[in-house]
C-alpha cells in the first residue's frame, strides 16, 4: 500500500501539473471577475495537494515498521457501488428532476455509504448542494439543471 500511495500521489501530481498548465491558457470571460481557467486552477491545486499528501504518506509509512499483510476484503465494495450508482443516477435524473433535488439525495446516499452520521450527512448534503448551486449560478453564471423546480430567485 505504501508504494501504491507513492505512485498514485505521483500520478495525481502529474495530472495536477497538466491541469494547471492547460488552465493558464484559458481565455478571460468578458464582464466576469473570474476567467474560464479559475475553476480548473482550483481543481488542479487541490489535485496537487492530494498528490503531494499521498506521496508524503507513502514515504512516511515506508520508514515505519511493517504490519502484517491483510487480505483484501470486500468491506468497501458496497461504498464504491453506491458512489458509482449515485453518478449514474445523477446523469440520468439531473435534467428531469433538477440539480437541487438530485444532488442532496446523491450526497446523502454517498455519505451514508461512507458511514457518516445522519446529522453531518444531512448538513453537508444540503449545504454542499446550495454552495455548489450558488457558485455555478451566481459566480460562474453557469446554470445547473432546474428540472421540476423553476428559478425561485
């Protein structure tokens, strides 16, 4: 796992470098504070931080004494299946139902699959959905699908 962390971290860091490199050439958007490269730059920076963190974790674990190897189990298979199902459900249901209905339900299902408690799961599902909606609709001026709901502001 330690070597895997190092290699995945390196791959993420290289991907982040490619994202950051390509985002710098995106054109400015007239009349907006942020250009087209703003969001890819944030994503690239996040990927870079995750990649560096994985590489550091792998190197730190390399120096630690090795624990006995565990056989890979299926304890996380259900979580991965739920996440994949949420992605497919969003693709299929976002247009007819709308982002404000599908996103919090998908986030809630994902959080519960990852064993997050009901309180934090509900809080982050609703808050995360509203923050993403406001960021796309108001700041980036990219409307997300309304579906059953029509703009209420």
